């Protein structure tokens, strides 16, 4: 089952800018889905469409199997979100800030407000600091309080837009640990980021954006595990022809070398076919590229890996 799905989701602004270009998202229930891409690649615009904050130009999407935005009143109470951070009053305590936001939710039960607020604070590790003023919170505590706003009611899906943006290393670790705890409770987490290290440590699935398009989607292990084939030969033209004939993708050649995606083909089988075809093989390797290399190739830009 999919917690979040879209088909041809598109956003074009009046000036003609195409911010999101026909993306088909498929977020499995119970996953931690990393929505990756350089700044300006369309991540936040996509999230705003998913939550019904802006209307798509074309396409459709569902949250928890419910069509959006036509039945958003049915879906959104089961979805928590943090988009570009909520506005808190610095002179109020963490508990008082959550109480103010909860009171603004017309679908929330005032009779259970105190219990739900304390539960949300406990889940983000702020119950002991609930009565401390917001302005005295550390960066990590402020971001965790923001995430607590998405947990004031039981949620099946939590959407977080750049939850570690601007945090110091300690704050980043705090938020990373919190996301793991939320996912451990069975909640699907959809988290956008441009930080590669965050995705590697917490995500089970990824979608990679580039200039408004979804250029990769699938399990993180699938992206990380893609292997390349490198053949060293004095006859790269003939070697490239053999690899193409075997159905290997992305065959490229340079002086004395031919590379291709290995796919499911065994290296020893490829070597045998090259030799049978009379291609002199001086060397054959199957290097696995780093996850950073994969992202750079997919997006055409470097990622912040710090």
C-alpha cells in the first residue's frame, strides 16, 4: 500500500516557470522516504501541492488513499506536517505555544488538549522543558517543538520539509533520532532534504529531484547498490558493441576503456563474451560508485554532504 501517491503532478506559475514537471511519487506505507534534490529543484513546491496549500496545474495525488484536494478534510487530520517551520511566540513556553496552535484546530477536542500536548512533548523529548520559554530553547529543541506540532494528534503520515536545515551537529542528531522514533511507531515519514548524510542514516526509500523532475525513485539500497562495469581494451569500439549487444545500459567509451551499467549480468559472463568476440581484455572491473557520485550524476549538481 502507498501512503502517498501522485500521477503527473505538475506546477507551472503564471510567469511560465515550470517548478514541478509531471512527477509520479510512490511512497510505501511504513517507510522513511527521503525526498532529495538541490535547493530550487522543486521539493517545497511539491510538498505544498501534496498538502493542498497550492493547487497543481495538472496531475493528481492521494494521501493515505484519499484523493486530494477534493477530500482533504478526510485526509489531512491523519497527516502531520512541518513546512518551513511554524511561528512560535518567544515569550511563551513550549507547552503554551502548542496549546495555542491546538486551539486553532477546529477538529481537535479541547477536552483532551492537555493530554495530547504532553504526549507530543514527550515524543520529541521536551516534556521536561515544557514550561521553559521558547526563546531559551536551543536550535535543536526549537526544531523538535516544530515537529511536535505535527504530532498533536495520532498521525499515519508525517511530512517534514528540511527538518535539519540550519541546525548545529547536536541539533541535527536530535532531529535524526526523533525521525527514527516516529517511524518506529509505524508512521510513514516523508522528509525532504539536500543533506546526503541525513538520508543515508534514516531513509529506507528515496526520490531524487532535478529541476522539477523526479529522476530516481526506489529503495535506498537500489540506488546505493548500482554497479558499473569497466573494461580496459585496445579495441573499445568492438567492446562497446559487445556490451550493447548484451543489453547493458549506459555504454560509454574512452581511450582504452569502456564502461556500462552492470545490471544483473555476471562479470564472468561478460568477460567470456568479449573473449569469444575476439576483443582483447586487458582488465575488467566492477567498481561500485559512492552514493554521492550517484546523486551528482542524477542531479548534475553537488550535494551538501557535511
